């Protein structure tokens, strides 16, 4: 049985009333998210989640809480991340779970947890909801990395609580959720001290942890509660979120209307048709089925039913579902269907009210969801056909794809009933608000180093471009006509399925991130790639490896050769 | 038998008179380096180097040629890299060699070939010796990647010659020498076209290759020779190298005086003591044994005997030797011995004559050698003891180390004979001329994000700092006194040897490159890390993997799960 598949597929849909591992309380502008992992409630059998160690199920709840705080609690300006247990903040990812998990599970688990921590940083940076780590006990490994994702780290100074990254000395692997990168690139810990720290299983506490910049301050227990409260108030003071007194009301992230069949996953706007023989999922995103709300008030009124938010939530869930539950569907074919004008109208509504807190949340959520697509280890092929609506925000799906085929003209066999030839439209949504992890828009990344091409494409924004124009501008890869379409697309998809899945993952992980790197892309590129390599090596995951031998009392038996 | 160990250790010392695979001709300002691989002269048995495919031995000669052109041929402004064979430029790395090689050999081979290609780009950028790829036949895989390292790529347009990256479709691995990164980040090929290109084993030729920016121009055969000559003249026209008429004389890179014993490798200035039981190599670099040359003329006269150049050549060879031949020596302990004043005098001489072509070459060579250290997968621990000379350029060795221990005071047991307490000296050499691959100095990388600490250290330049001052400024990690020294150093070294070698490699590959990434660091970080992962996966290297099955007529049998 795959881990997490207690009842079949892993589901990413949870609700605070059903949380097993977190306590979320909101007190005016300050929310407290307290980790209180239920040892017996692991996602699968075979391990106990002691000492606030976590598995995917714990992190799914964390992700849900972070999302709900942004949408359902406009008044919250500071989130205090802490532990509800005595003497321990979090022991990080559960080792027995990791040791028993297949390689793909480990990699997927780390990817999701990384995305959630990046999302925490995104909230601090863009949502006016700043995260404060109140580390009230020892934080080890992934526990410390969770604190690292917060904007400010307070460590209780009680002669026993420490922060540590014991992965290397104890498990023979790396910290898997951005720890190495954040220690040097975010917290500016000197690399030689960072090296010492990461080899010291017993960690560093108190004033030394603060002097080395591993934490921002070490606070004695008697002053702990009051200092946490002070910092929470300070951190939230600059927030542009509506004050409690303004009475802004959050919107409810209502349950998704999701229908799962054996070969199909359907939501209101998004569907995925699964072809296991071919190894493909064909994802179709429908445009709005009504006119855009008239104004910001109407958008608030619509809440989770507003098309952009609804479609983003569905895509987000689908990406996670397919990634986790359908490993052998290596190619995702991406289509859209609907009215481009309505897509653009929703985009314009969002652009016109960029200062509105809810609008801000929707745009950043779409941004994060598209980033999730960028780091997904599946080949992405966009097909632009008559009846599609690749415009503005939805055109980002085509720009995220590894290749894009656009039909030139119509499907002749449809005769007089043939839908008109497809067009694509670049718009404001493609020119700034939805950057990739590398800090560039997908359009800038596409034309990296070719300013003339970027300018030409940008100047075409607002016009519906036919296949010839889109191809000329470099917005689509190929633009075959009806005669060649079926063969060309079929060959591309079949060929993709014939290649080494591992080599495709590596190819895409390189090509998708042309140009500059950021802390975020370094975490997914440099750090994760090395971790994946290490996870795959006998020194970690072999029967005598450190990960497998942890807790057995036996030392690992290493192949000493340096590679 | 390890590959390449025909007669024991792999040697990186070659001489043009002994080249088996390259023809180097110099005609005034234009040199031609023609690849003409001897099929039967592989470094090991078991494969034939057909179609100008290469193994480590071929690349060792290439590296030697690139180095000699810079030092021995000041008059050369353009190097035409071409093939002496009909219809084929180069088929890239030899597949049978790769398929049979152990993982560590593959990784080391790719690292060295990457360094050589980066060195080609360094010559074009900093030496005034611009590389022109005259691709006069098909260039596949590593063959095309060799062209990508050149500043200008000409492809013969003869209806059969193409460039290609067939690694993914044919071998289930990635191009291993920077191909993916250079295609997008250097040549600005659009990522979707790059994707198509890298899945198309048959490659792209003629005007399409030029239109997609895979090459700079496609030139019909009748105009080939004259166009190559024209471009060679154009590319060299801006060079600051001395013109032929000025009669500048190169210096001979005379054979290194190297003595190998079972537990010791010795050169004139550098020695390495090998402790196989402990898994360490203790590298001691001696300072100059005489005063620095009086002026630039005397430096030219000294040639390869000039201390900085001599010590750089020795270090370069030692790094390559230990990397390739001593995989189980996982920790390199780095020491220096000598007169810091003399080290600084050599540095000053170089700084004072930065416009001199030979001085320029020496400084860039030292820079490249230190970069080689940065990407070496060994733990580096610097020990600063009485009698050492960690000053200026030699202090870069301490800054390159993962940790640095400096004795506070003297070794008391030496009594009245005790050497005075060690000092370290920052100088101009640490503040700019020797950047790392990430574009920052080692000092900037060390203090990344902490401008105050960087300023404080920089302001201390020129002063001999004792252990207390150096520790206070953050220039050394720990400064134990005589009482603690032995234990602290012993524990650090012993502990290092007890950790997973793979996890250490990953840790160091992350920590050493804090801050920004460049094309060069992306090649060693993102691309190489993914490639190492893929090399380690059964889909490539297992008995049914694509790399092993290549040429057998059997298709690879892939595990279809995406990771």
C-alpha cells in the first residue's frame, strides 16, 4: 500500500473542524496556529507522530489553515506559529514515515511542504499577514525549517530548547524544506557557522543561536508570553489589511464540488480526463459561465463562487491530486473552453481593484497555483483549439507549458458547424502580477535575453491573435493546420510517453527556469535536486543506509567514496 | 579496474607533442584546434572513440591545449575549434564508456569537462582569445555542447550536418556539460523550441538552426573556408592581446616536478599527505622561497617558475589528481607554510601590472583553480597555525574552506622554539580579482546579506590579524588555544569522516554558493544535480536502463512513475 492511501487516494481537502493536528484561534488581529500533532493520526499506519513530528496529513492541514487565514480572516495581521506541547516545538518530518516511503513519495512530500512554507513567506510578504515563529521548545530539522519560513523567530531561552538541523549527522540526508538555503540566503548565517550547525545534531540554543542569527531573539521563559504578544503586535502594525474595527468580512472557502470517477476528475470549471494506457491527463479549464461581477462589492458577495477564485482552487486541488495519486500520468495536456472576453473581464475587475484585500488574495493565490504548476514534474503540453479561451490569466497556462500547439484555422470536418478559428490574447495579467518563482513573468522567462521579442509580444497585448500571428510572435511553439494537427499532436504526446520519465523531469526542471535564480528557485532547483539524489543513494535509503537504520541502534554502513 | 587506470592513476599532465586526439596549429593571430580523435586511444579498454566521441583522455588534452594557448601564445586572438574528420564535428561523450563507468566516474568526468568548457568561455571573456566553433559536420550531444562554449557558432549548411542534443531521447539522461543551461541562458533559444530540440534525436540543421538561435549562422560549403577565416579575423579584432608584430613571447608551461609516493604527492611548493585510514589528505601550500621578481620583465623571465603561477599549476593538478584517483579521501585539510610578506609581494606585483597579458593570465588561472576547489566534492577544513602564511591570495584557500580553525597563541610545548602566533592578512587579492562562480568574491559570499560585517573585514585589509581579531571579524570559524586545539581539530576531522559522504556533498554544494546564481553556478548546481540524480536512477543506469541498452537494439524498460 502506498503511504497515505489509507482509503485509496490522498485528499487535500480538509476543514478546520476536522483538524487533528493544529489548533487555530483568532483573537482580533492576532491568530495563533498551534501545532499539536495527534501521534495516532498519521496518514498511514506504521509510525507514530511523536514530538510534533509530521507527515503529509499534518502538512495538508497546515496548508489549509494558511489559506483560510488569508481568505476567511481579513482582520488577522499576525500569525503566531507555536506549539501546544510542552518543551517541544516540532521534531520535523517523521523519520519512520520517510524511511519506509518510496522515493517518489519522499520527493512529492518535500515538494508540497516546500510549497506550503513558500506560501507562508508569501503571506508575510504580500498579504499583510506576517508569520511569527514562537519556538517554545526544541525545533529540529523540519521543525526549525518551519520556523525559518516565518518572518521573525523567537526561541525560548530555558537551557534546554534548541534549534537544530540534524538531518546530515543523524539521517545522512539534507534538510528537505529549504533549511540550507534559508539559513544562508535569508537569515545570512555565515556559511562556516552554518556548516558547523548542520553537523551538530544537538543543535544550538539561547544567546548563541541569536548571535549566529539562527533566531532573531532568545527570550527567557518568564518574559515569554508578554514578549510574544509584543512582537505579534509590532509585526502586524504595518499591515495594510483592514483593521478589525473596519469590520471587513472574510469569505468562506466552501467545500469544492469534486466528482471522482475512475478515468475522470471533475469540478465545476475544471475537468481532467485520465488515460492510463497513454499516460496522459487531459485537463480542460472552462471560462466563466456568466458575466463578471459588476464591481468589488459584487465580487465579495460572490466569494468562493467568483470564477477566478473558483477555478484557481480547482486547479490547485487537481495539481496536488494528480501529482500525488497519479504518478504514471506523465503528460498533462492542457486545454481551455469558453469565452475569452469573460476571462478578460474577470482579469480587468481584479486589476481595477488591486488595493482590495480580497482581490489581492485572489491574484496571489493564482500566482502561487501557477508556480505549483511550474515545479510539477509532468510534461505540460497546451493545445489551443477552436472554442478555447487562452486569454490573459488563462494564457498563463499556455506560457507555463513546455510546448504549445495552436490550430491554424478550423477543424474542416466540422463543416458549417465548425467553431471559429482559435485566438489567444495577451493582457495585463501576463505582464506583471503573476511572476514565476524566478521573479520574472512567464513571458519574460520565455523571451529571456531577447528584449525585442518581448517588446513585440507585449505590444500585441489586448488584441486577439490568430495562430499565424501568435506563431510569428513566438507565443506558441507550432501552429499546424487541420491537415497536420492530429498527427502532430498525437506524435508529440506519444513520443513524450516513450521517453525516460526521470530525464524529462530533469529537462523540464532546467528549461522552465531560464534566467535568474531566487531563494525560491534555489530551494526547488539546487537544494531539492541534491536532496533527490541523496534520497536515491544507498548511503541514505539502502538497507544499511542512515535513513533506514535510524532508531535501530545500528550505525549506517557508508560507501566512503565521494562522488 | 577503474576506468582510465590503465597504468594505475589517471594523470592530467600532457604535452602537445604527445596529443593523440587534437591538432593544434598556430598561424599568427589565429590558432586552429582540430579534433581528430584516435579511435583506438581511449583512456581505458572496452570502447572505441568513433566519430570524434571523447573520453576523459580526450578532454585532458583539450584542457591542456586551452591552457597552453593562453600562456604560450600571447599572439593568438582567435581559436577556431573544428574537426579534422569528414562530415562529423563530434559525437560527444562516448556512450559505451559512460554506460560502463561507475557513478563517481561519470560525475567526475562531467565535472572536469564542464570546467574545461567554462575555461573556454573564460578565455573568450577575459583573455582576449576568442573561441569560434567552426562546426564542419554533425555535432551531437557533448559535441554540440563544446560548440556552445564558444563565442560564435558557425554550422556548415550541406543538407546533412546538424546540431543535436539526443541525450534524452536516446540515452535517458540529460546533456551533461551545460547544454540545457547554455541553450536558454546564453543563446536565448526559446524554452519551448529548446524543449522540442532536446527531444529530437535527429537534430536541427541549416537555416532553421540559425533561426532558432542554436547556431549563429549556417554557411554553405562553397563559402565555408573563406567565411571561417573572415569571422576569425573579426572576432580577434577587438582583442587586447599583444599583436604579432609586437613580438610578445609566450612562456613555456614546463613539466611539473611531481613526485608520487603511496601516501604522499609532492611538488615544489605543494604537498599532500594522504591518510587512507582517516580518509584525509593534508595539503600544505608553501609560500615563495625567494623575494618576488622586481618587475614585470623579471616576472616574464621567471615564467612558469614564478611562485604564483607555479603554485597555481601544482594546486590545479593536485585537485584533479585527488578528485579522480582518491575517492575515499573525503576531507582535505588545508595548511600553508612560509612568509606572508612574500605572498603579499607577489600579489602586489600582479596587481601593479594588471594590464600585462601574462599577469592577466596568471590571475585568471588562479581564479579558475580556486573555482575548481569550490566545486570539489570534498570537505575542506583550513588549519591556521604558527608558521603559516594565509595572506592575500593564499587566504582565499581559507575562505574557500567549509570551516577554518586558527590557533590562538602558540604551541606551548615547543617552548622557546615555538614559532610566533599565526596571523592572517586580507589584501587586495581578496577584494575583487578572484571571484567565485556566483560572481561574488569569497569574502562577499561569506558575509552575504551582512554588509556591516563585510565592510569591517574589508577595512581590516592590509593588517596582520591575530586569532582574536580574525575571529571577531568573522574571518575564521573557531580560534581555540593550545589547550583545546588538538582535540577540537581532531574531533572536527574525525566527525566529518563519520558522516554520509553523499549528504556532505549535497550540504557543501548548497552552502558554498550563498546568494546569486550565474550561468556557471546553475550548470554546477541545478543542471549537474539533476543529472547526478538521473545517472543514479535505474531508468538510466540500471541493467534495463536507456544508457545501458543503447546500441543493443533493445529499447529501455522504464519505470513510468514520475518522481
